[in-house]
């Protein structure tokens, strides 16, 4: 299990890790990302926290969800600014 820092929201830390995995090619476009359950297992987070990670990444346009299939890295990823997600 990956240790998370106690001073930052857990969902943000996990979302940052998934973003980095997308950026470095660990999860290339079209690749399925870990499910809510898999994120819970890997990071030791609650269901609601894991769901929040997925919602946040969908809102950023980094992933899309196919009902009954899972969540996948978007084929047309949004441009990343030099400052990273969020612009600063």
C-alpha cells in the first residue's frame, strides 16, 4: 500500500499520482485506469475518497467512464500548462 501524507487531502494525493502516471505514460491514452475498488486497495482509502478521485479526473477531461466497462485515459488529453494541473 502506498503511504499518503497526513497534511493533504487523500483524494488530491491519489489524483496527483494518477495524473503523473498518465503524464509519464504508465497509463497511455485508451488504457483502463484502476477501478474504485483497486484504488481503495492500493492506497488504503475509503470508497467515497476513491470515487472523488475518479470524479475529479473525469471533470479535468483526463479520463472517461464506459458504464459496465470501467474508466479509461482519454484519447484526446487536455493540454497541460507548465505549472501542471490547475495552472498554478
